[in-house]
C-alpha cells in the first residue's frame, strides 16, 4: 500500500516541480536574451562608429 501512496504523491508533485523548473528556465532565458540584446546594441554602435571613421578617412585620402 505504501508503494501506491508514493506513486500518487509523486504523480501530484511531479507536474508542480516541472512547472517550477519551466518558469525558472524561462526567466533565465529571458535574462540571457536581455543581456545579449544590450551587447548587440553596443556592437552595432561600435560598428557604426568604425564605419563613420573609415568613410571620413577615405574621404580625406581621395
């Protein structure tokens, strides 16, 4: 009988823990994507600055 009780308790708790893990995973993915977007914005700004400097340098040399 105790084996059946353990089975019932695990069946009740397993979806609960799976839901907690899913929320934890989702929050971590969102945090990572937010950091990645910030880094991408910085990279784009640096690339644009480099292109402006490159174009101005080529204009001077022409």
